[in-house]
């Protein structure tokens, strides 16, 4: 079931009204992500993608959304189907397994543009989609920037997604088992 993460449909001919908001750098989240990736034997992109699916599930409902993952570790960038779920039966391990499977090189990738971009440790460029989540490791910790089209999303919706993303990241790093 396709999940609509936006508050409004796209305007027919209006240019995007891009707005950005950034999280405060968190050394705790950076450490959680680094240690969990090592412990679970997965790439940090898989954990971040699973956390994004959990955050969308909690804020928008269960379903699937197309996400382009852009990272040096995931080349070339391509849209994948992200399963989004608020909770059981999709526990942290199942969310991580879904993200892991979506990023496998031989996974069935989508050929249409995605509405969401997850960019990990890449230089910021022009937003590729109406919602872009840019995760960066900095000297101060993990920073998450959310750039979105204000014509499609309200600021409080993005703030709620950002809050749930941090909580979901802790859940995935703390409670997930390694993917098969």
C-alpha cells in the first residue's frame, strides 16, 4: 500500500518553496549509529533507512514510500521501496531487514522518481525531491537536515518527522538484530 507522506498534493505549475531545518548535532546519536553498524555488520545507511521508515510509520501511517538513497556506500543512487510501520509486527529487526533488502545490489529498484531523498555524508546539492533528509557526521556529532517543499508539507509535520526519526534511530540501534 502506497503511503502519502505529504500534507498537500503538488501544485501544478508553482515552483517548490524550499525550507530547511536542522537538528542540533548529537554525539550520542553518532556513537549509537557507529557502534550499531559495527555490531550488526551493516552499513549506517541501512540503519538510517530503517529509522526513516519507522519515523514515517509513526507520523504518517503504515505503507510504503519510494526513497532515493544517496551515499558513497550506495552507488549509484537509486529509488528503493521503503516499508514504513509504526510498530508490531514490524519490530526493529524487521525494519532493519527491510532496509537491508532494499539496498541489496540485486534488489528490484524503482525506475520512477522518488518523493523522498535520504542523503548520507554527501555534499549538499540542489534538493532532488520534495523532502530531502541529509544526514552528516560532523566533528560535533550526527546532524540531520530536513529540506522540504513548504507548499506540500507543513513545518509542524516535518518537526514531528524529525523528532520521531531520532527516537526511531535509537530504537533501531538499541533493539535490532542483525539481518539475515
